C-alpha cells in the first residue's frame, strides 16, 4: 500500500491512473474486475511500484522497523498462516 499510494513514485502514479483509483484498495478492486490483459498490466505496474519504493516503505511506511517488530518482519512464511 505504501508504494502504490505514494504520488512521488512515478510508477505508482501510472498504476493509480491506469486503475482509475486513488488508493491501493482501489487498485486491488480494479485488479479483481479487470480483464486478463488489463489485470496483467496492473499487476506488472504494482510490482514495479513496490520495487521502486521498497526501501522507502521499509524505512517509513507500514512495515517500518519502528512500527513492526523484527520478529514479524523477519518471520519466514511456512504456508500454514491463517
């Protein structure tokens, strides 16, 4: 969400525009209702926005170390999460 809603992130601006959304929640909704081709484009843009902003989001966003305990951030996925 941090990356997809950051207007400074150039790919996020493209993603929000292409999805016709103002928030990451709107992007998710657009992905669900999009055709296969549009869905792929939106997902590629979302991945790009996340990659472009990963460091910023880890430092200042929802997953910032001061907001998220290290155990939660570093815990490996086991495939059994609820």
